[in-house]
C-alpha cells in the first residue's frame, strides 16, 4: 500500500510539474495575446470594444489569413460549451453534493436527482446574467472573485500548516515526478508523455487566447500595460491557486486512485480530512464561486466568437443554448466532459 501510494503521489507530482512549466510558458503567451488584442481590436455595432485572436489574426496578418481567424472563432464556439460550461457546472454539482452528503441531507441514491435540479438552477442563473450583457457579467464576477480567492487561499494555507511535516516529501515528489518521470512508471518514454499530457492539457488553458477576448474590453490605450496584467492573471491562477490545490491534496494524504477522473471531490476530501466535514460547506461555496465566474467569462468568449462568425443578432440565441448546456454538464460523466474539452482546447490553440 505504501509503495502504491508513493507511485500515485509521484505521478501527481509529475502532473503538477508539467502544469507549472506549461503555466510559465503560458505567461509569455498570455502577455502577447493581451497586447495584440488591445492593439488590433475593433468597435462593434454598439460602439463596444471587441478583440481577441480572431481580430488580431484578421487585422494583424492581412486578408490572406482571414480563414485562420474564422477557424479560431469556430473552434472557440465549440470549446466554450465543454471547457467553459459543462466541466465548470460539473465541479459545482460535485461540490454541493459533497457538502449535502457529508451532512446526510441527501443519500447516494438521490445524487442524480440533485444534479438535475442544480443544473436547471445554474442554467437559469447563467441565462439571466449573460443576457444582461458585459456590464452585468463584470458586476457579478468582480464581487465573486475576491471573496472566493481569499477564502480558498486561507483554507488551503491552513491545510498546509496543519500538515507541515508532509511538505518536504510533497515537494520532493513534485520535482522527482517532473524531472525523473521514469521513477513513476518504470518506462521513461511512456511516463514522460503521460505526465506531459496530463499537466500541459491543464496548463495550456493559459495559451488558448480566450482571456484576451475579455481584456480587449478594457478602457485603456496602452497594449503593453494591459499585457502585463495578463501575466499576473496566469501567475495568480495557475501558479498560486493550482499549486495550492495540489499541496492541499498531497499534504493531506488523501488516497488518489490512479486512472480515475477525480475532480472537485478530491480537493474537498483534502480539506475535510484535515478540518472535518464542517469545512465542506465553505469549500463548496468557494469552488462554486470559482466555477460559476469561469462559466460566465467563457459565455462572453463564446458570444464574441459567434458574433465574429455571424453577427450580433445570434448572440442571444447562443446565450440561451449555452445556458442549457449547464444541465448536461451537471448530469454527464466528468471524464467524458474533460476529454471533449481537451480535444477542442487543442484545436483552438492551433490557429492561435
């Protein structure tokens, strides 16, 4: 059992290392994307700034590359349904159900019904906010983000401090797994590709170009200054929050089953094993805030992509369909959702 746990711990460390390296590269890419999005943005029919990869490809490379801009926008529309919606809603339902199960409010047999109800509620909330436009999206997320980040960081640091004796071995596992992947599976080629795939598939979120779509709305005339904000965004999200999450899981010593898609329940288990079941309420709230604000942001990305492909008239129908996908995300298998999301992530990264 000890050998098996060390095997899993080293593999998780390899994933963390690969994701961290991808994030460092992502900071460079994000800076470029945001700077270009401000430099080559346009005004839409309402007079609002619109930008992102499809605009800096079209305006920066010339007419002969327009097909690449449309390709990115098409992949972007498909990507937002999986990456931005379904996987996020799945995280929300898992977090809520974990809290409800810990307090015996629902039984295991009622989880599927709970998922459906949560999915419908989230779909209604997403539709109401997104149909309110970019200003309402900003008003909601600017209140959610600071609260959720502070709460999550404090709880995460608490887990690390209470399990401080495990920290040295955890960092050894991360670096060992990242730089000596043969120690993980016994096969240097297979383990290296597996570690890179798992880590980079998450870290590549920083280089998809979607974040620059939101930055293009900024009231600024300084592309480079806005690009610096993009770097800080990746650092905070991927380096700080994701590393903190990995440390919560690894320091707490919760069992990680190899090959199984463990999402929010694994992180919540890391918190509850340290604090007790009562903390599942707070972690559920924090993770719901993370996921919900992400779903709103990706709704904006999808709207900008579909507006580029067609016109402003199709935005509202798109928002309705996007909101309804939340029901699918709440009830479908998490592993399937991530496989679909990663496929479209890769497709969108190519033209960008």
